[in-house]
C-alpha cells in the first residue's frame, strides 16, 4: 500500500486513435513507471460481474449474447450515434473512474501513467500533468488501416474524438510520434527526468 500523505505522481497520457499512445506507454513502463490502460479498465467493467455490465446489458440487450456484452457490436452502435455514445459514457465512466482511483490509491509506484483515449477528469489530473501523443491525421489513418481496421470505422472513431488541435490544447506536454521508434524513444527520454522530478 502507498504511504499515506505522499502526493501521487500521476500522469494522464492521451491523444487521438492511432496517435501512438500505447507505444509511449510501453516506453514509460520500460523506464520504471506503473502504466495503466484505461481502455482495458473499460473492458473490465463491461465483463460479467463488472460494475457497468448489468446496466449496459439492460440498455442495449441486442449486444448481449449468453450474458456477455459483444463490445464490437456495442461500438458499432455508439460510435455512429453521439446520443448513444453519451448514454454509454454516463453508465461506464463512473465505474471506470472508481476503478482507476482504487488502483492509484493502492499503488506504491513512484510514477503512474494512465493511458486514456479521451481526456476525462477521472483522476483530477490537470493539463500540467497531461501528455499528448501527436502525429498528423494521414499517419494515424495509415497506422490503423495497416492493423486491419476498416477506413469507415477509423473515420467514425476519429469523428467521435477531438480534432488534432483539440488534443494538443489539452496537453501540458506533447510527444510527436512521427519518425522511427528510436526517434520516439529519444523524445520520451528527454521528458522522463522531468516527469520523475514532479513527484
């Protein structure tokens, strides 16, 4: 358990889909940070027995099969209808927030990085402790389609997120993920000592 009274050195890592967040999170982990993927927490709360499962299943029964929520079918609904997306967020976000806060409270790590697809005030982390992964739109689309995502799905998910300027404005720190992995690692290395120093 963490020492009571110690300020938590928590950072939010965010950015648009395909921007390279997961690459940066992996590099932060290699440098000693505890890293948490909020999307995985989002999956967890939708699993049977999860904090948001029953309410989501009742709201969208057409995506439930043998008691399990089909996240792909749910995504097809909510990423094509902003009202449906807001309804899902109203159910899932409180559950995600509480889970993340619990994990942070129970950690004794010196640096905690929480990767989150859309910046939310789940942890009370302001812009000064927000890191944004940034790259141009064409590169993001290429990365996602190279992974097998249909361009229609890419466009729908991007439309549901802030535009590039919106992401950059949210971040106290911006890491550009163009170039090689070595280039990105050098940028992470330049930021890492500053992250450690703000404990």
